[in-house]
């Protein structure tokens, strides 16, 4: 029988929160108490579905898992059919006693062996008298959540045990186990991986926040940190991934990515940034994102392109019509994005003056959305008419085309080289 003087589960979990540097969440009318701790980019949550000592105790930690790596581990003799329906196979990791005591299933034998080759991870698993630990996606524990609540690529490291856990040492070791596994599978190799790939992976993870009673996934701040880190690393290989986030809703992330592209200082960043000179959004610092983009481009030595686009947005098309540089497509994209209900006259006219036939699909889309009765709609409609007229003009034949035209047949005649030459008077 439990001693009346023994600490309660609430007291033990409060102590655990202090030990792991986490937070203890008070119980509500329908939610038992919980412990949460952050490690790196992840949040580990310990909770239960019951206020009593019965019920199910779980640890969970959502993480970005684009490789869809799966494994399940449990002590031999129980849960013998777990994982078979998921297409996972039994895997031996090459440590005889561990292979004898535990059943391990996974969809990538090499990744499973690499994970459980870690002596500390094996020791922490062995210290648990009962363990059922897995990485699961929507086919497992996440299936209980509404579709779409978890972003694509996010899965859970998940521990489940029937009944409460009152052993503080066991709970601490479970948290330690999660930390070590997350740093290995969550960073595709952990310490053995170069920092560039780690930061690219962090930036590629989805943002947003997931709640399940408490916040259990927070993707925004890690991505912002990753963007800043990629700027400090200065590797041009990061440019495509940084450029891919410039259209996202998180304004702080976009500013970090813009600054990083400027800090990398490579000419390949100019084109992706020019494309966003038409951005009308505002950042958290009160400045427009267009201002941030313009500043980055000036740092990259592309100030003339900035001047051309900003002048065109203000109604001055002289430099635009004379432009014959390598960023025509990006300038057209920027002008098209700048067309809004309140301020679209100048960008629409600029596209017509630039003879940007490539912008017709965008202009037609804008006209469908805005209609043609307001000033912007009328300017867009006029630009469409001008560009459609230009698009219907016959294309001038290229030199290569002219060289392939059929030639009139000639009558055969004597070889000019055999004709007699006229006499020449001697030089004086």
C-alpha cells in the first residue's frame, strides 16, 4: 500500500519540472497537470489522461521529420504485433544483450542501427522497467488529431505507459532519453552533421504553433534563428532556401531571411530579392518589407535596379523602358505584385511601357479580382489591351530562320573560276 507520507504524483512532477528546467502546468477541471521542458527546437510534454494514479502516462515531442523515419521499441515478450501493419521490419542493432531484451521495428535499418548504436540511449532505455517508445505520424498517435492540425513533415517521438509513474529518477531518465533521441533524429545525425545542413533543415521545417491542451510545437522561433545563422555562415548554398521563405506570413522570418541574403553577399541573391521589390507588406519594426529588400539589394551592389523599380512604382518609366539587364523577369514579377486596389495604376502602366507580355496572366488575374470600374482596374484593363496587341503582332524572323528559307533554283552554268579574265594595263 502507498504510504500516507509518500509524496503525491503532483509533488513528484513539480520536482521533475524543477530538475529538468521545465514548467509545471496546474490541473484544470478537465485537464490533469503536466510538465513541459524545451530542448533545442523541441518541446517535451509529460502528461496523463487521468487525475488519479491510473490512466495512461505519455511523453511526446513533435519534430520535423521529412525522411518519415519510423521506429518502435519495446521489451521482448509484449506488443509482439506492433508495427507489422505499418510495414516495419524487425531489426537487430548488433548489441547482443540489447537485441535479446528488446524488439525493435523500423522502416530504415541503417537509421535504426545508427540511433541505437548510441550507448547512452541504450542505457537509458534499459533503465526503464516498461517501455513503449516510437516515432509515429498520422498512422499512429497523431491520427487522433483533426486532419491538417500537424503541418506536413512533423511527426512525434512518443512514449506511452499504462498507469502513473511516481519514480522521479525514471522520469528524469525519460526526459534525458527524449533529449538524446531528438538531437539525433531531429537533426538528421546531430553532432556529426555540419552546421550548414542543420540550419538548412531548421529553416525548411514548418512554422506555426500546435496546441494540445498546451503548446506542444512552436516552429517560428527556430526558423528565425536558422535564417540568421545562415547569414552568419555566409554560404551561397543557402540562397535558394532563404529565398523560398520570402513570401511567408511571418514578417520577422522574412526580414531575417532578407538580411541573411545580404550578409551572404553573393550575386545569386540579387534576382530573388528583386522579385520582392513589389511587396506591400509591413514588418514588425514598422518599415515596409520593400524597404528591407531595397536596402539588401543596395548592399549587394544592385542599387540601380532598385532605383529603376522604385521610379516605375512612382510613375517614372524612363529608366525602366531603357533597361536591358539580366533581371527582367524579376522586375516584371515585382511590378505585378505591386498592383493593389489602392495603388495599382503606376505598376500596371509600367508593365505596359515595359512591353511585358509575360505579365498578361498576372494582369488578367488582377482584373478578375478587382473588376474594371476603379482606377486600378481601368489601368490594368488598358495595360492588358496594349500588351495583347503587342502579343498578336507577327514575330520578326530571326537570322537563323532566314538562313533556312528555301532558295530559288538556279540554272546550271560554267564555274566562274574557269572564265577568262580581262587583260589589265601595265602599271605606270
